[in-house]
């Protein structure tokens, strides 16, 4: 039995197989329509989510399986004080696989250590979000045709952004990736990330202004400033509109630059950018369904 806690849990070769499977699912959905017949996924979400939870549920339904679970800690026995360890032991009696989101870092790892079914980390605090990373990698691979030889700018909340941390770690295993970190001083990428890049000899830059470097980017990964990660409202209000990507800024970007965003968006990307063919964040959502279908099949050993 295998779990997914971190995008590095899969080797580059295993990821290639996963992405090939996801792309085959995209092309031949009917071939996979009954692969999970009789199987159930439990989506245990202690923290609010739209895309990730519904993406897992759509993925299992597309595979012919069914869904149980909860979308809020208050609608689970956690509200009565039940531990994550006990919850997963109970869920293991009902479901074949579990996707768990929790506001505390390491909660999914605790669940995996006590579970008798595969557990997928669907986001733990500001730590990791591996299936979003798989989604990001599949999007880049499908639309760029490669996962190497490019410059990527990551913009916004790089301190608390679990999607950013996961993506940097995952891309660090591919050749000739140049990172540019774009953030205010207060939301800089954590030291453990830059130390890891330095140790591996991977080039990176840290800048404050997006407009200074947008013309150099092959990919721009935008993120929102996350209200729920701030300890006081004043800091959030001061920083929430620090970056707004609009048509004017896009004029300086390469014609084939892609804009990704893990969503939800607040106002860091103007809606006027949505019609730009370089904006692929809604395509990214669809790729998330395909890659989660592939992951469910892989962890349940149905392929």
C-alpha cells in the first residue's frame, strides 16, 4: 500500500508514467469509465475547498466509483474532539482510498501512519499540496511539451503558499530550470527552499517588482495573498493588492508565456486577462481532474 504525502514521493520516472496515464485518460475517457466500479473515495476536508475536493470527487465518479466524506470539520466528529488518527481508522472501514485536507501541517502524515487504505494529502496547512503540484506539472508538460529548460516566475505569497513550496521542490528535479521569486519582503520564499536550491546549484533570483522581469518568463505562476494564513488583518490588508496582473503588464510578456494559478483568485489577476490565450488557469483545473484520476488508479493498483 502506498500514500502520497509529498510530490517527491514519486520518482521522475513514476511521474512520467502518471502523466502518460493522465493524458491517455484525457484522450480516451470511455476506456476508464468503469475502472473503479465498486470502489469508494472518502474526501475528508477539515478546511474549505472547492476545486480540490470537487476535483477528487469528479475524478472518482468519472472512474465509475462513488464518494463519501465531509467538507467541513464542523460536520465531522472532529467537532466532538475526535483525533485524526481515530477518524482515519473509522474511514478505513468505509472507503478504499482517502483524500484529506487539514489546516495543521503533518496531519495527513499522521493519518497515513494509522490508515489501512491509501491516503492522499490534499493540502496540510502551509506545508504541502502534492496533487496541485501534479496538476501544475501536467499542465506545463501538456501545454509546453516539456518539464525542463525554462524560466518560471512565482509571484505573490511565497511564504505561506503550499502550492509554491511543492512546485519548487518538484521542479528542482528537472534540468535547466531558472526560478525567479517575486514577492514583497514580508512574503519571501522560506529559507529552507532557497537553501535547498543553493545546495543543488539551481539558479534563482528574488525580486519585488513583477514588471521588471515579466519579459524574461516562460511561465508565470500567480498566487493570492491568503487571508487565512495571516495572524492579523492589518498585514493582510496592506499586502493583498501588492500584485495585480493586468493587460498592460501582459504587453511586455512573451507571446508564448503561460499564466498559471492554483486558484481561487481574488484580484491578483484582472478578469480582463482571462481572454488572453496565455491564461491557462481554467485549463489547469481540468488537468487536475485527469491527474487525480490517474493517481487514484495508480494508488489502488488498478493499472
